[in-house]
C-alpha cells in the first residue's frame, strides 16, 4: 500500500502561526513546524509497518495542485494531510480546542479512513474530539484516492500551541495516525523494533553489488552472467517491495560470497539456505530451475518475514506458508528465525544478549550492507555501449539531447559524489 503524506502549508505561509507566546519570550510557532515534524515521524512509522510512502511536500513553495498531482501520478492508495487549526489568531478566554478530521463530502472511504484515525487520536492524545467534518478543501476534492485532513489542535489556544513543539506530543500524533491507517487497511499494528526494515527501496545499485561481490570472490559459483544476476536482486526486490540490496548481502552471508561449501550446492540456485535444516545431508534443500527463480524465492521468503502484504508474483518459495507473516519486520529480527539459533552460543547465553551486543545473524547481514554502501563505481569501470538507452533508463523519461554519452557521464559523476558524501 502506498500512502501519500502532505505536511500542510509552507513555513512562511501568511497567518499560519501562533500569536506571540510570552512563555517563549515572544516567540511565534509556525504551523509547518508541527506539520512537517509529524509528517516525517509518520513516514518513518509507516515504513516500519511495511507501507510504501511518498512525501508530496517535496519542495519549498509547491502548490496544492503540485501535491495533489504527485499523489495522483503515483496512484497512491490514500492521502493524509497534517495540519493545526486556528480560529481568530489571539489568545483569550474563548479559545477553541481539540482535534478534528476533514473529508471530502459524501466520501464513504474517506469517512472510513477518518474514523479509523480518529478512533486512535482521541484515545492516544488528551485532545477534545471535535469529530469528522465534510469540507471541500482542494486536497480532499482533487485527489483520486480516499483523503483526510487532520487538524490536531488550535494554534490560538495557548495550551495547544505549546504542544506544537512538544516532541512527545508530535510522536504520539504520528503514532495514532499510523495505527489508524493500519486499521483502515486491515493490518495489525506492531510495536516497532529499531532496526533496518526488510521492506523498502534498494539504496545501492546493481553495479555496486557486482563490484562488492567480485572484491570478495573473483570467481563466484553463479549459473548466469554476474551482471544480470546482480540486476535481478534489485529488480525482483522492487516487484515485491523488498530491499533487494540487503537481500543480496544476506545471500552473500548464506553462501560465503557464493563459494558454498555447506548443505546447499551451487547447482540448486538456492541462495538463502531455504529448506537446508540442521542435520540435512549435502543437497537436501530446496532447488530452483533457474537463478532468477532462486532469487524470487529468496525475496518472497524475506517478504513473508517482513510484511503481511500479499505476494505480487506467483509464489515459488516452498516454505512461504510456514512463516508467521510479518513476525520479523527488520533484518536484525531474523536471528533465531531465518537462522537458528542466529548467534554464537559460545559467546552468549541467549539471543537477547547477542542482540544487545549487535552480534546476531541479522547484524552480520547489516555489517555487509554497510560495506556495500561504501563501494564507489568509477565511470571508467562501466561498459560504454549504448549511452542513450542507459541515460533513458536512469531518468525513466523521454528527453531530447544530442550528446547522451556526456549526459550519462555527468549523471554518474553526480551519483558518485552522492555516494561518497
């Protein structure tokens, strides 16, 4: 599921601020200070629950039309706008208070989404519940998906104004939004454990994967072209929403950088020890007809642990149904699950102690991923074949240009700088 989040107004939008607050030496708090903080926290929480997220407040001074267009273009499943309310812009004895949620008039799904979120907000915060209101706000009427706009307090109520910069309150509001969104999609909210989510987008390139592997093993036992092999980890991960780059690191750990030597044989195209149980004889594990099917099975097995979402492709993982869905949302959670016991029993008396020392199966994977991120691809290491197509593939759009080679090289240099930084 893809959630679009808008943080509501720019920092300097006229009128969107509190009156001067005496307790803060006359400071005013801008609405966007609260909205942006909560939006970022909500994004992080949703990702940890297995959602995909797009922040449609991507640039400064973007219009409401810009935000709506971004959400519509990516076909987001829902739209969430975070706001803080105001009445007359002064602190007095008649200040309003409380939270409310706005929906597009006559939107059944919008009302259902608002109800789910409001149910949690009114329990998790101390705010008065002002209910659900139908409003013809632009972001509610122009989006192509169920949309809500939440007003989480009043800027011209001094008590609620001070809450705007209270990080505990910001976090609580984000948490209750996240719980409500989970309810709307029928997902069970799980208390997040700090770690590296299995679900998400790869941050490393296929070229980095290839260079990293060859630096560890110049002759990996792979039954296909290594460049194509590394491409598949990224592309298959994208299909299922799994971090293909870290999955690749896990496969390097499982296979000894594709040297093998354990129960699984290279001819089995089994890159994660699927079905290779302790005590099995050599070759007694799952086999796949092609490397691509082996990668698909690996990605699907990770998705079983990391998410409750349905598979996109036909299930080829023979042990998918044996996993309790979503039981390990982070790679660090895989110790004792994917691999048992998942830690060195000669060093630690329990998995919990090994986790506290960040010395488990999942942590070994992340250590490899940290090394992978540091791999820098130099321009002269890339085959110079079809620069036009390579450039178009990278920017994923049609362009008019004569010197595609130079454009491609410039783009790679910029990427290289980003990687170094």
